[in-house]
C-alpha cells in the first residue's frame, strides 16, 4: 500500500473505527436487552448465554481465517464483504421469530463481524507505519470501545423501553451502509506480498475446540456427566491436534512461532482474561439490575454509565501512554483496578448499596479502559507487515474467546446457584463465585502485565521478530521479491 497523506490516513482510521463501533455496540446493547428477550422468547439462563456466545464463538472461530484470507486476496475486499454480511445479519436478527432463529441469525452476523475487526486492524497497521503514530491510532481504536460501552447501555436501554429489543439491531444498518460506501471510496486495497495458503484442517480444529469447550461449559449444569466428559474429550483432542498439526505446516492458520515472544503470549492470555471479565461483568450486572432490582433497561444502562465513562476516558489515555512509555503502566493499572472491582463485589456485596455499586462500576471501567491498547499494540509490534493480518487476528480471536468463556463459565456458575431458592433472594449468593472469577481474571492481567513487559520479555520478542523476519526474507528472496522483503524486515525491526 502506497504512503497516504495524513488526512487520508485519519479518514482510513475513522472508517475502520466505524466497523469496530457496530461490532462492539452489538455486545453491550444486547446485554441490556437480555431480560426483555428472556421474557419475550421464553428463554432460560442457558438460552441467554447462547444468544451472546453464538455470536462471540463464531467470531473467535473465524477471525484468524479472515485475517489470513484478507492478507491473501485483499484486505479491502474482505472488509467490504464483512460489512455486507454483518448488516444483513442484523436485519435478520431483528426479524427472528424464536430464540433458535435468533441464535442462527446471530451466527450469520458474526461471520460478517469476523471479517471486520482483525482486517481493520491490519489496514491500520499497514497505514500507520511509524510506531508512535500507530500507537496513537490504536489508542483511538481503543477509545471507540469506550464509546460503545458508554453509548450501548443507554441507547440500548432507550430503544428497548420505547420500541422493543428488536430495534437494537436496527442501529447497525445506517452505520454499516455508510462504512461500506466510504470503504469503497477511500480505503486502498492492500495484501501481503506473498499469499498464504488456506489451512482447512487447522480451521476445523479451531472450530471443534472452541465449539465443544463452550457447549461443555454452558450445558454442563443440566447435562449427564458422560455427555459433558465426551465433549470435553473432543475439546482436548482438538487442542492436541492443533499443537501437533500446525507446527508441521509451512503456512499454518495459527503460527505458533509467534508465542515464543513473551509479550505476544502475555497479550494473548491478558486479552482472554480481560474480556472474560468484561463479558461476565456485563452479564451479571444486567441480570441483577433488571431482574433483582426491577429497573427498566434504560435505568439499568444509566447505572452502568460510570463504568462506561471511565472506559471512554481511559482508553485513549492508555493509547498515548503505550506510545510514549510502553505497555507496562497501562497493564498494571488495568489489572489492579479490575481485581479490586471483582473483590469489591465478591467480598463486600457491593451491589447491595448504591454507593458501593457505583464505586465497583467505576473501578472496573478504569481497569478495562487501560487494558485494550497495550493488548493490541503488543500483538502487532515486531511482526513482519506481511503477517499483520494474522497477528491482529490472533489478538482479536483472544478477545472473543475470552468473551465467550466469560459468559459460559460465569453463566454456568450462576445457573447452578439459582436453583437453590427464589431468584431474587438467592441471586447475590449465586453470583458471588462469578465475581471471584472476575477478580481472578483481573489478577491474571496484573501478574502477566508485570512479567511480560520487562527486559527478559523484550529480549524474547526481539529474538522472535528476528527469526520471523529472516524466514520472511528467505521466502521472499526465493520468490524474487528481495526488495519488498527488505522493506518488511526494516519495518518490523523499526516497530520493535
């Protein structure tokens, strides 16, 4: 992709952020609508888990495929296809006659969504080549997550209370159509210098791993032990298959060499932990505010505003700090605040008092606002630009995997506790293990943030980047593209 003017680069960033906005809004808005959907569609807690996880599960399963496909056939082409499918899926979700159909249409929506965020991040990475400029762009990108969190509960609550839960999917139409037209006009096409071959076996193993693991967790409370153990065995076999098969491919779906870098591996686990905490936090908070306190969807959204506003304020600040001082401070701040919030709810029953409820939401928003930018920046830093789509897709996949597991695990824990008495009376005690899980996720962010941002971790990243660049140079030279390979190598070393 040729060098663009500063104005054009900002326009490309804005268009990519539009895609992130609709994908992120879809999660926060739907959480507020869960109680209304539960009543309208006569769904159980497990049914509500599937309404959320059917979306994030497909996203997690297909993002790496979308990233590598975009590097191969063209990022703008895949991005446009994703916008079309996501917008179409949104229309179908608004027309769903039952929970089963809603889950199916959510999966269609997610197929389109899988082509948006990782591909958009790849476009941003190839547009903003200067490390500091790219960090600032990623900070803006992270700020959009804050915007979606701030706007989602309120806009979603207003729509649910005035029009109905189906209207939450209508918001995606104008944004999706506008983003498609702007992409067609302003985003240049780009692709990797050397096309990567498809990896259908690896893709099937990823789907089998995530699908069987999620189904096992969600359905475990009401399923026979033999059924649960059988699905767990499928998940384990798929994981072992990935570990055996992928390193033996010249161009794997998941390049396990990336994980030799301690910062990259740390960012992956941090992403899973942080987004598991977020999805579980929203799930518990929404059900408590509406089903226990009896608040309307709009009032529930307003109660979560302190969390959303802190995320909105802290995300761009975190991006600037990552660009100027590295990821360590942001990760330590995120881990500390998220752990404190989880402990506040688990040990001190923060939801039982208005003041402590607001403090708990404030702390979680502070922590989550700081965590997104260092995850993204660490994931793409040091990787050859030819593999930007795959590296960004691994980070995005980690987020969605965390979101899927958070709803599955915390929802299953909650469902098992709700059977011991009347819903409103036992909810607080049933939710307590879930809050401890959220606190544990925050602690994982804190510990890994400290361990994977020091001198030893940076040296592992430098060694990994050097190996990847050398292998990319050899492959490109063999194909007659030595000059392009040198440029990519120089770009990768600069980003370190």
